[in-house]
């Protein structure tokens, strides 16, 4: 009888001694699982961040865009396209032309468009007498400027081989790959994929002329 009691007591003591060990093991396992779960989203987030590199502006002329302020890429992204262009010193002739044609509100109120924006140097390629004539003829100026606007936002990949209707109602063509594209085989994109609040801008080195 005493032997039986001794055995029961020994079993109870052993079980009591094992309980903290078991709880500790479960706690360690839970901590490991929690740490593993916590580390998984971080790894996924890192991969997602690494993949978000294809939406940035590209091209040699992008280096001349101000690093900060309203004329920077971040600043232009906050404003509608005509306002954004007015803050870029390389597009001052274009902005003057847009104002003369009365297209500021039209461009600023447009939804999801693409603008091929000629630089000052692009306008300088046109003989002064011819440029002055265009700037003084509102109908002709409007025709030329609206030819630079496509009624949809275009990704760089869409420019590889494309034909798009403009607001002027005739089409322009694009071709190229990577970071090098041309419009109508003559005008080179020198800073592309620039975001504004309502448009994507591709800055080009030659003024586009619609077929008369």
C-alpha cells in the first residue's frame, strides 16, 4: 500500500516538473513562428519595392529638369499639364504658344492625355519669320499644338510601334525601344514619361507638323 502511494506521488512530482518545460517549449515555438511570420511580409515588400523602377522619367534632357520646386518632376506631378509646363524653363516657348492659342484651360482640364512637348530648342529650329507667322495665326497655332496631344495616357512600351489619333484629329506615329523613341520618324524623345496631374509628357526635340 505504501509502495503504491510512493509511486503515485513520484508520478505526480514528475508531471509537475515537466509542465514548465513543456510550456517553455511551446512559448519558444510560438516566438519562432511569430518571427517567421513577421519576416515574410518584409521580404515580399522588399521585392515589391525593387520592382517599382519602370515608371521613372528617362532621357538625356531629364538631367536639366530642376531637382526641386514646382519645375521638378515631383512638382510637375502635382499640377495639370499646362501649369506644369509653365514651371519648366525648357518649355517656355511652348507655354507662350499655348497661351496665344487660348489652350491653357483646355489642356489643364483634359483627362488622361499624353502631350509631346517641344523644347525651346525645337522651336528655335523653325525660321523666325515662319515661327512669328504661326504664333500670330491662332487657327494654325491651335492646329499645330493640338497635334501634339493624344487623348490617352501612353506608356513607354506603347511607343515601340504605335499610331495614335491626336486632338487635332489626324494621327502621329511612334517607334523605338528601351529609352530611345522617335515621333513621326523625325522628333526624338529627349525626356520621356514625365507625370503631371492629368497627363503624361514626352519632351521632344522637334516640333511636330500635322499634314495640311
